[in-house]
C-alpha cells in the first residue's frame, strides 16, 4: 500500500520477520471449488458462508480455479499429465476379448439404399481376415452396435461372431456382461468405436481404439487412433497391433 508520503510498503509482509520455509506450516486458501449449505440459511444470511463452518482440504493440483484463458491452458496441461500417470499405473493385461462397433468402424458409416428401399452396408474383407487371426490366437470377438440391421447380422454370421448384440444404445453394461460371461476383467477387453455412444465403454476397458475419421471427442480418449478409416480395415489394423504386443 502507498503511505501518505508516497512510499509503497507491503501490506501483509514483514521482511525482518519472514520465517524460513522449513519453519512455516503454511496456510489455508479458500479456492471456491464448492460450498455446501442449507437453502434457508443462505436466504437468511445472504452469504454462502454462515452458521457452523467446516472446510475440506484438497490436494494442491486439484485446487485450481478457471477464471482466465491462461488458467484453462494450465489445467488442460495438468489434466493430460494426470491421465498419463493413471494410464501408466493401470495393471497391464493381455487383451483376450475384442469388441467392435459397426457403423463407422466395420463400415464407412454410409447408408446405401437399393431400389426397393433396402439398406446396404459396405464392409472390408481386411477386417474379416483380422477377425480370423484373432480367433486363431485363441481369443474372443464380439460385436455391439446400436444398429438392428439384417445386413449386420449376415456379416456377423460370415465372420463367425456368435456374441452379436444389436440395437444396443447403452453399451457399457453389455460390454461388462460379455466380459463376465467369458470370465474376463475389463482390463482384458479391447474395444474399437467411433462415436460418442462408444465413449463410456472405451473409457472402461483396458485397450481402446478408433478409426482415423472418428469423432474428435473419441480420438481424444482412444489409446490408439488407427491410420485407416472406418470400413477400410481399421479393425484389422487394431487387431494386428494388439497381436504384435504393442500398446
């Protein structure tokens, strides 16, 4: 603060009495992360801090607030770091079960209609060979899709996929049920999807991938982004990578 004589002096700082860091126990800082109170108390006092007050201690790196664009960049960087640390600590398990979405993954996401109105889909033969290699390695494959199409059922039969689940909107419970059926943990499951209805399942499994043209939000969370697009052999690419032992 500035004195009447124009001299600037520290308001809460005394250099002569400044303790060593080793001798200083620190202080609490209100960060505004959350406030919990009763509605009637808030209305009566007109203040979020009232009545009997208690505090909750937060780790330093989780106690930041986003008030400026710079704060956002700092927190975004920290979030990526924390996610990397969590991934590094995950129990490493060899994938035993591969679960694939259909539209945008096994197909190019297009809908083709014939003269009679029937819906057609384009699949890649490369993915078929990938499924064959996966089965020959003694592993299990399943398909979980929101579609309920005869062409999907026909393709699954051709690929010898017996764990076929059509018309599924909430995919994670089905993924959990398939893993339990085969006596596997989720960290032994690999999943490939391309859109936001795959996000919950992809976050839960040990191995996740997406096609090169997946939705940006899915590209952000996938452990591996394929070089190939949906319907052009991206599942084969993911299978080859898993069988090679690459994470």
